[in-house]
């Protein structure tokens, strides 16, 4: 008699290194069947995230093959697909790594009860975070709403050492058939933009490990100041890989801790940033409405503008505000945006244009290859003033003074804004190749005039805020 196999359901954990679910599965001694399911929740991803996930899945399938295994692809509602696979393969059950956004939690709870109701194994494991959100609590036993005390608690908590990838995965006697990834057309919504963004992504476990090593062997030293300069490659760029689990956060944490202990300047700030990611998940788990509604309900009555020509100019990088436009174009061309840019464009949209943060959040979700449900929601509500531990609404970034401070020589603007340059660089020109033809953009035209005067926009936002009695 052959041992019944176990199904490993991969989602945002496309790696073999440091994966608790895999360690647990290997300990059972069973043959393993890795599976990826294109379910409605995954279908609903934004264009860039879905396209990038497709690249990650393809690379992970190659990784598994090199380890004597395969990645079985199936499409449909997760519970139905997994139950059918269990039946087909005689598997003992399914294991997966936990996710924390409301849609994933609802789906996974359904899968777990469907499996268990049939007497099968349905087991979820940690793997996406340093600490499960419910394991970090305030002195009163509640959840943290403010980052600094959260950081103080988390910095000293024990993080298990990462477990290296196994050389090989035990294969089943017979493999179930797999669908073809090409048939899923995961890049369909990227239109012509995919070819442009492809030059900027670094996909898979090996690429992520190289990124980490590169960062910790040099840029970490200058991270404290360079991380604020969008023209400088001063950050790790690991968000793209962390979001698909191509590198484990525990591995990143331990490597950064080692850098800290050897005295690398900037290592502690980098550890703090990793904890911002944790904090975002802590908030998302404990107050899931952060992704959908004003975290502070007092903001529900604020007179946000809806979608319209100004929001559209913002999306298209055509506001006439150079820092804003450079950042919006950076996102369109590279699939990511520097953190300073994210803060500036989010502040500009929600304050100078007084547009609802949800409109910005949705556009980020469509354009970012590093889209993350927790970090994006926290970032937008922080910028708008409606979130926990948010920037006060009356503190309005001035994009013109920000540009003097953080892009003093104009390198970032030149890199992404072609208009007005005699010999614009490849990335500035690539924006015009990537955007839909229907936008009718032309680099030969003059750079647009400001859609909003900064002083007027600021005054309007402050008046609205004061009119509501300073809602925050
Ligand atoms: P590094 O500076 O090298 O930092 C290392 C890691 O720490 C990052 O990869 C990320 O995982 C984490 N981190 C750093 N800053 C933050 C932060 N402010 N919040 C949460 N985690 C952080 N990050 C995403 O990963 N996905 C998003 O969809 C996203 N949307 C954002 C939206 C807004 C409006 C704002 C203001 C920020 C958003 N961020 C998001 C956070 C941050 O901008 C990115 O994580 C960062 O720019 C990624 O670049 P990096 O990997 O080089 O970061």
C-alpha cells in the first residue's frame, strides 16, 4: 500500500526556504503534491499584481521541478478544487500558510471546515509574518493602534531561526494533471505595459536572496538617509518578493539582525521598516475594515471628492506637479514607487485634491507589482489622516518643498518626466509606450500646467477640515 500524499496549497508563499508549512509536511513522511489554485480571490487581483504573480508561479514551478517535484495548477473556487484533488489523489488532506486579509480568511476558514467535515486534514501554518497578529498584545490584552509601542514590544521578541530549503521533495507515485499557466492569461489586463514593467521585476527565491545580500552588503550602511531619496537605489526593494513570499520574513529579519550586531549603520532603521509591515498586518487582522472604510468613523462625514478629471490627471501622472507626476509614472513604468513618492502622491490626492483615499488605494492595487493588502491600506489611511497612528490631516506635504529636499538636483524628475527634455532617458520615454493609447499622451507636448495651485489646494483642504470641526 502506498502512503496517501499531502496536498500543499501555495498562495503567497512561493518558496521552499524557511517555510513552516513545508517543514510540517516533510515531517509527516508523506509524498507531497504542491498546488496553486487560480480562485476568484486571486482572479480579483489588480492588473500588475496578477501579472507579477503569474511570473512568480512560473518561476516557482521551475524551482519545484529542480527539487524533483511539480506545481499542479487548477482553476476554480478553492474549496471545490481542493476537495476534488483530494478525491483524485487519495490525499490525507491539505496544508497551507496563513493569510490575513478578510477575503483570504473567509475562504480559508471555509476550506478548513470543508476538509475537516470529511475527516481530512486541513492545517494552516505561520510563514508570512514574524509574529502571528494575535500573539502581540498590549498590557491590557488588546491590539496596538500606535506603531512605536508595537515596535518596542516586537523588537525583543524571539523569532525562530529560518529553516533552509530541502534538497528534494518526496513525489507521489502518480501526478494529477495540471492546467497550463499560459491558458490563464494572468497578464491580460496589463495590455502593452507588461513588456515595459518586465525590465524591472526580479522574480523568485534566488533573485530575492541576491537582493537581500546586495542590500546588506552595501546600501544598508547609508539607509538612514538614502532611503528618503527617490533618485538613489538606497532601499532593499524586497517588497516585490515579500508580497509573494519569495523570501521568508524570518530570513530577512535574521540577516538584518546580523548586520545590526556587526554594527552596520542603518540596520536598525531597516528592522523598524520590517516591523511596519508587521504592524500593518497586526492592524488588518484586528480591524479588517482598514482596507475598506475609514478606520476612524469620524471621517465618514468628511466631504471627500469622488472620482473625476482631477483624479484621472493624478492617475495619468499629468497633474503638472513634478514630484507627483514623476512618482506616478515611476509606478506605471516599474511597477513600484519609492516610499517618499507614495507618501507625496497620497497626500496630494487626499489633501490638495481632497479626493477619497479609496480611489488612490484602488489605483495602487491595479498598478503595483508589490501590492500588499495590509501595507497599502495602512499607507493610504495614514496619508489621508483617517487611519490609526495617522499623519494629522492638517500636516500637508508640500510637493514643491519636498522636491527641493529629496530630489534637489532633479534626477528623479528627469528620470521619469520626458516632456521638456531634448534627450529624455529610456524610462521617461517608456511611460508613453506603456500607457493605453486611449490616454493620448505625447512626450513632444509641453509638460502640463498645475491642475491645482498648491496654496489654494492646501487652504481648501484645511477649510474643509476645520468646517468639520477638525474631525480627527
Ligand atoms: P525598504 O525600505 O527596503 O523596507 C524593507 C521592507 O519593509 C519593505 O520591503 C516592506 O516590506 C517593509 N516596509 C517598509 N516601509 C513600510 C511601510 N511604510 N509600511 C509597511 N511596510 C513597510 N508597501 C508594500 O509592500 N505594498 C504596498 O502596496 C504598499 N502601499 C503603500 C501605499 C502608501 C500610500 C504608502 C505611503 C506606503 C505603501 N507601502 C507599501 C509601504 C512602502 O512604501 C513600501 O513597502 C516600500 O516602498 C517598499 O520598498 P522597499 O522594499 O525598497 O523598502
